[in-house]
C-alpha cells in the first residue's frame, strides 16, 4: 500500500547505543495534555496520553573517547532518522547491566535522537558538552 508523502514509517532498531555513554543521561517524563483557558479565568485540562513520553538528555561532560564514540554512533544513525536500542540501566535486571546485542528485552527502550544536528562545545582541554536528546519511539 503506498504511503502519503507526509507519512513517516516506523523505524526498525538494529543497533544498541554503546554502554560507555549510559552514565551521561538524565531522564525526563512528560504527559501531553490539552489546556483550555476561558475569559473568566477558569481552565479545563485533559490528558491526551495514558503513559508519559520519555526523553533522555545528555547532562554530563564527555571525555574525548566518549565524544568520538558518540559522534560515530550519531553519524551511523543519520542523526535522528534511524532508531536504536538504549538500555535504561535503572530498569534492567540485574540493575546497571546492558546487552550490546540488543537481545535482552528487560529495560530495553527503542529510541532515536531528537535533533538531526550535532553540536559540541569544548569547555576545557579534556572535556566538552553535547546538547543532545533522545526520545522514546513506539
């Protein structure tokens, strides 16, 4: 069946984010909601989802070796176009473990990079910041 030009096909994850990068993330949970505000000051809120949307942000300064690993992985995923597996190490059994093959399903999340752009700011001779986010895919 042909698809419309504006439709995005579901991405198939075939690779796993390298384990050396897992300690650099902060998880953010958001619930999409609709907010209606009326002229008299009253408001009405309706939740649009049954589960939160999960997002991970890089919050740790990266060493040069971690930066090189992340750049190579980002380029191989064509920025935010290809999905990959990421292990939320707080949900794995046993905790803080990963599976580089992606076979283990406990704690595994299908994700993609949010931005198609990669930026890196070197703030010291040995470390730099990467304003990068990953979002959970269905």
